[in-house]
C-alpha cells in the first residue's frame, strides 16, 4: 500500500520469482493493456484472442442483478433489475463476500486475459449493498469523509464490469456430492447436474457454481464476555460507524457530561480512541474517553515508532489509557448513576489480569465498575464462518477459519478457494527471503486481502485453463494508522542497520528528520535493525494517498480525490477567513 502508483489498476501484481510467475505477470499486464484498448475503441486490432463479449462489456455500463434480502434468514424477498449477461462457455464463478478480497478478486477475474470462449460469468454475493473501505471508517466519525466515499454501493462499483451482483445472505454451501445426497433423500436438487455445487441463500433460492471463492471476511467476537452483544457497539460495518457518530452527536447536543469507553488496545481501538478524543477535545472534563486493554501497553507487537506516536497522541487528546485490565461483563446502568438517557448507556465491570494484579497502581481486590454512555467493542474479530460451520462443509481450524493450500484452494477441493479473514493458508513448502510470515497466521488486514485477491483470481484462471496454480506469498508493505484529522503514524517496511541509524540520529540531519515526523527506532525492526516510522501531517498525507490509490475502481478513485480536494479547499478557506477576522 505504500509503494508508488505505477499502474492504473487498483490491485497489486504479485512479485514474480519463477517462470510460471513471469507468465502470470505478463498475463496480468497484458490484460491491463487490453482493457485500456477497449476503452479507447481499439478492440478490433485484438483479433480473436479475447472473447468478443469483453469489448462491449468494457465499454458498457454493465448490468447488475440485485436480489434484495433482509439479514434474517427466511424473511427475504428478491427483486431482479435485469438479467445478467452470459459470456464464454458458461463457466460459473461465484464469489461470496463483497469486501476487499471478494470485490477485488471479482474485478480482477474480469480484467484477466481469457482465451476465446473461456471467459466465465462472475457472480458476487453479499448481504449488504455497500462495499466498506474499513480503514476509512474513522473518517466517518470525525466528519472528514462522506458515506459515498467510505461505503459506495456495490452496484455503482460494478457498473463498468459484466459482474453479476446478488444481494442476499448466504446460509450454506453444498458441493455436488452433498446435493446428490439431498436428492436421494427426497429434497429438491436446486443446482444443475453439471454444476460443482450450489450456494443456498436466505430467501430459499440458490446459485450454482463451477468455481467458488469464499471471502466473507470477519465478524465482531464478544470473546464470551456477558452483555457485549446486548450493550456494546462494534466497529466493523458502515452501520456501526454511523451509530457511533449518531451517539456522539446526541451527547454533544445534550450539553451534559458523558463517558465513552473503547475496549481493545489494537489498531482499531487506538485509532477510534484518537478520533473520539479529537472530536470531543475542548469540552474539558464534561466528556471523557477511556481505552481499556489487557496488555501492558497499547499496540503490543506493533512497531515501536507507531506505539510511541500513538501513546503521545492519546495523551495530548486527553484519552485515558487503562492497561492490564480485562472486561468481565457489561450490564444495565446503575439507577443512581448520572448518565444520559441514551439506549447505549451501561455499566462496565472489569478486573486486573493476572500479570498486572501485583502492580501498585492496580486494585487487585476484585472487579471494578464504571458507567458509560457508550461502549465500543474492538477487542477482536472471528471468521464469519465460525458460527455457521455446518453450512460450510470445509475443513476449519479452531477459530473457524477455512484451511487452504498455499495456493488458497480449500484443502480437499479442486474448485473452491478462500481468502482473507475467513481463511488460513498452509505455508508454502519453499519459503523465500521475502516471505514475512512463512509459518504464521497472517494478520487480518486489508493489505492481506488486497494481495490474496490477485492470487485467488489468477489461480481460478489457471484452474479453468489447465495451468499450474501459484502459492501465495505475502509481502509486508508497512502499516498505517490514523491518529486524527491531520495526524497519523506509518511504519515503513524498511530497516536501517544500527550503525547507520545511530549515525543519522547523531548527525545534523537527525533533528531535521525528527521535525519532519521521521522517527528512527533503534533495534525495533524484525531483523534487529532500526525501524522507520513517519508521524504527523506527513504520515496523514501518505496514508490518504495510499488509500486513494487502493480504491477499487478508477471512477471511485476520481470521486474520492475530488471530494478530498474540495474539503481541503474549504478548510483552507475557513482558516484564511478566521485569520482575516482576527486581524
């Protein structure tokens, strides 16, 4: 995410290290050129290599099929806007999930260069009609982004592509063998006999597939804490962000005091606490923000520079960080507590973890309680398939993540792939030096889903065309976090040898770099070298630029850039006007 934009495509091309990967790279780059030629009206020079239907699809606005359904199983209704185009040989690829992995893989499948007559019909299924750019959810809370920028409709994003979109909740996946058993037992067999299986939807309909990609993402995990589902607000979806924003608006309009508690000291909790602290800053002690984490510090396991920048930002914003405590339960508010009449008001019971029980600043006598007008739960996520394992007949680990081969193909299946938070891939047999996590579970980040989308799309292409599949290799490109409207911390994927970093810090260049927001952390890197962290306005600009480049389509990228430019000009004009008034 931190490299410069060398292509108009929003999806990164995997690194090429072997002859087969070189072929993949050439195929992807060739696809990009062909898409550009289609848009320029030069498709006639392409001859018969590409399915003739691609040209018209690339120039047209596309067609979208939307099967509207509610979130409750069995209570949905379907309405079809139009019939989806049917291209190629009729190979059906169904993608479950419209997040980073699913949406980007569906778009990449359309962009790949297909031999004549082999282009499949791609169908994307998601229970929401919006794609959520989750790293920008914080911008919704502080008002620096609009809903259309953070959560555009999937219909809008897929309009330039011949990808069918079905809005529905998935209730299960039934491979052909399971479908045959249902038929034997007397149940109707909803998929054609030549399909590899079918996907069951909550409205009773089904989608046959020849190849399936599961990219359903994650869901909030209560960690078994009583009362979390009833009283806490998660921060995972567009609706969650709007609910937090609405509650903050009510607190601000009431003019009374209040308390907000953020549970979880990871990236999501720290970023959210910083945004809340910035928005409520200037109200004195009327509104307080607390961050509770069981660790000895926030962002445990993160780069030292980011941790230091986050601690400083939270302190400057007046956020109280309580470390070494674990939330035991959430419950109804105390009748005698001076809380607002918000429906989110509750009581938080927490106690010190075992490691912190002996600390002199920690009350080790037992659980403590505090009252809160709003509790936001960011203490963890779990794979979306965890609570619906019976509906997904694939091997899973203890967390409920689908186990895949290094190629992202589900173990024991030839036609099912999985990626992102819902999957865990076995390490490649031959790990290269560039592999950052050859034997570890990959982080549940958008960066991983970005990269896996490329590989999943290519491997589905390879499976359809009888080509070898490529093992996924993760390349860590750094990590970024927001600490306010014009503040961020970006850990770059580079390390400096200790002698070089010491020399830079002690040289006249050291203070200049520090003033510009460049931090060198001795011995903070994974290899023992000095990590490099950017913080402040420079990091905020880099973060915004990276996320602008990562928008799923060129149209969305232009829309977001235009909006950000307009907001920047309005802010500059307001600042200039204030100064003029002051004089």
